[in-house]
């Protein structure tokens, strides 16, 4: 829906810390699925397509070259992509694509064309058609309201925040958002400073890169799991850490995937990267991604479970 400044919409925005309700230019209902945020969009005259909101993607993408052909998109070769996994995949790109939500234009941008739709569908149990990546986050202040399952897109020129949430400095590196945090791997150990990509396209709570700091080693309590990305599936070790600190926000017993650095090629472009904060962790917060003011804002969300009690058995993840 397009926000029109109704009293109800204004009240909701002001309650959640948006100082200028008129800054919100789009409001979309999203579908939480398998730890991800699915947004219904259309391209050209397509039926509704399910796109993942993915702050870790450097470009918006469509996941199936056959779907791109069916939509009449003109594509060209664009080299190789490296994502989670140890290989590379051929990439096509379609230029000047209009992506709409609720009939309103959200983006006009190039779309990368991957060939991972089949793998994602087999893993997730449903079609995932594409990703809304960095170009969306660069154009808008992106607000995610998990209590109402709403995605709000704000005009960065008029957006201001006056709420009581935790405001974290945000660094944009290689078109990805990076924050500073601290982790305690096991009880009795000292906190370890870490640099983490904030990735709404990861369905892991937290991923840490083994030995990216001397103290970052998987705990004794662990299982094996799998993650799938652009270039294929990769095995991970899954074991909880004792604590994660983001500013003054402290979370105990966070489910964590542990990966070797060669399985996360983003480390080549982000200096001193130690891991990834994923969407299951973020979903306990009302989140504002504000690239223009270099800040990530986290407010406690109501009616959502405490992830400290959600240690899983290490089943597969989509990132």
C-alpha cells in the first residue's frame, strides 16, 4: 500500500520513532518465511513474485534464467558471482528493470540473473523468485516492523529518528552494512570485538568466521548443518555462543554457524570481517537501516519469541 498520511499511519510511525511520518513513501506487508522476509513484487506484467529482502546482496537479483526469459528480460553476460560456498557461478544481468510493490514503483535498477531457483525451492519448500538488495537500501531508509509484518521505505532526505532504540554506527563496505559488536564464545571467556555484516538475507541467527580472530573457535557443543548460496551448498558447524553484545543490547545463548573464511568470499572485500548477523536474530527487533545517516536502529519488538531459547538442531539454512 502507498502511505497517504492517514491519522492511523502517522500515529504508528510516530510511536515507533519516525519523527517525520511524511518520510514514509511506501508501506508493504511482508511474509516471514523460514527465517527470511518475503516481499511480493511484480516485474513488467508478471504475476506476484516472492523476493527476499536481502541487505547482504550487493545487487537485486532474480533467481531463475527461465523466469527472466518468460518475463521478456533482455540479459547479457556479466562475469562470475561468488557467494557463500567455495566456487563461482556464471551471472547474467538485465538492465533498467522496474520493480513494483502494490502497483507502485519501488526500484528501477539492473537485475542480476542467478541460476539458484531450483536449489532454493528444494531447500525452502517453496519458490523464492529473487532478492531485493543494496539498491533498495541505498535508495531508502528501510524500516522493518516485525510486530505488524510491515516493510516501510522512507525518503532519506526527510527521515529523522527520535525514538528510544539502540542506535549503532553503520559502515557501508562493498555495498554491505557492517556493525561493531562483541561476542563471548563460552562462559568465563572474555568478550571478543567483532565486525559483522548485517544480512537480512541470511536465515542463520549469527555466523562467525573460524579463526578470523584467535578466540573465534567453535564451542564443544556443536552439530553439523548446511547453508546454500549463489554458488552451491556448503557444510557448517553449528554451536551456540554464550553472549552477543550490540551496543547496550545483550543477548544470551545465540545459535551460531561457524564457517571457514574461504567459504565466505565477502571477506575478501570487507577488511577484518568476523561474521554475519542474520534475519532470525534481527526479527526480534524493529529495525531501521539508514545508510544515509550511517546508522542502524534497533527497537525491542513486541510479540516475538526470545531467540535465546531457540537453539536448533543444525538443520539447513538458505544462506
